């Protein structure tokens, strides 16, 4: 089953890569590549994808750095974020799915739920009050973080070390990941909520990595292909972030694979607290007025 999942992901990514590289080479030959430095944007890609592999997420820090150093145009930023992150995230998924043991049924069910949620749930989620979702997610993540801290301090019973789910827990996980996949269409990241979900259901914290990376890996190529075909992205920045980002992924993945579970739990706690704080920060910002 895992072979079929990885084969499908590999074929989808290969199709994206062919379209991406062909578009880049045509622009290079015609002298249409953007001006910002390949090395400067590559450095951004290395740093943000390094931390993405640890579960921090790459979109927010990449946006901040690209804007801070004026390395790309705001108009092409959404496309650049998606195109540049696609291959690094797929590499993350391949690494963690192959090296971290996860029950095949649990993995496939949760990956499928996230993908279907992103496709079918987008229309429903788009009508929801984003502010209320941000507040609810911020509170929920903070509660999970507090519980995890108490467990680490031996005040509460510790979380589980299971590698798979069954029965009602699997059903709950599938429904939750479907919702998380749908919420991605509002720009709410899947990583930290997925970590919290996995931990709350008694799975090992390491299991969150193949699940969350795989969920995003199946969603991104299709969206990125559209940006490339429409030319709505920064070619040079996307290529630089991709190349150096993959290097950052390999280095960070080695750290995650070799970290003892106790330390990994603290890493997960930090990620969840950070994401919760970002949710509260977004909640406090005034809502953007639609034209």
C-alpha cells in the first residue's frame, strides 16, 4: 500500500517538475528571469525549509523574509510560495514515510482525508468566519500544548507511542484531518494542528511527520502546476528556494530521525505554542476588506 502511495506521489511530482523546469529554462533562454539574487533567495529557502522539516511551516517565514529583503514582487508571492515549496515538501514526505514506521491504513486514510478535505471542503470553509476559526484553533492548540507540558513534567499521564489507529479513533482522525485539509484553503497551516491531533489520539509524536508532510505533499503539486502554467510566480526565486530548500530538508530530517522521543516531544510543544501564538496574532488583526 505504501509503495502505491509513494508511486502516485512520485508521478505527480515528476509531472510538476517537468512543467516547472521547462518553464524556467525557456525564461532563462529568453532572458526573462527576475533580477533578485539566486543565492539570496536560495538562503531564504534553505532556512525556511529547514524549519519546515521540523514542523514550523515555511509559508509565513518565507513571506516575511522575501518581503523584508525585497526579493520578489507581492503580485507573484502566492504562486512563488506554492511552487517553491512543492518539491521540498514532497522530499520531506518521502523521507518520513519511508523511515518512520506508520500503520499503512492509518497513513493512507489520513492522507486521503486531507486531500479530499482540501478539494471538497474548500467551498464550505470559505463561507466560515475566519476570525472565529483562528480564535478556536489558537485556544485548542494552547490547551494541547499545556497538557503536553504537564505530561512531560510527569504531572499528567504521558501520551502514547502507537504507530496506528483503529475503530473510533481512526474515524475521529479521518474526520479531523479532512477538516484540517479544508482549513488549508483559508491559509491555516496543517502542521501544528496535525501534531496536536496525533498526540491527542495516543500516537507517537514522530508519526505526525509522515502524516502532515504527506498530506501537504499530495495537495501542492496540482496547485503549483496551475501557477506555473499561468506564469503567476517568480521563476528565479522559486528555483533557488527549491534547490537550497531540498538541502535544508535533508539536514533537518536527519535531526528529526535521530532525536530521542522525549526531545522530539519538546520540539512538538514549541511548534504548537508558536502556531497558537500566530493564530491569536492573526485573530487580533483587522479583517481585510473585500473589494
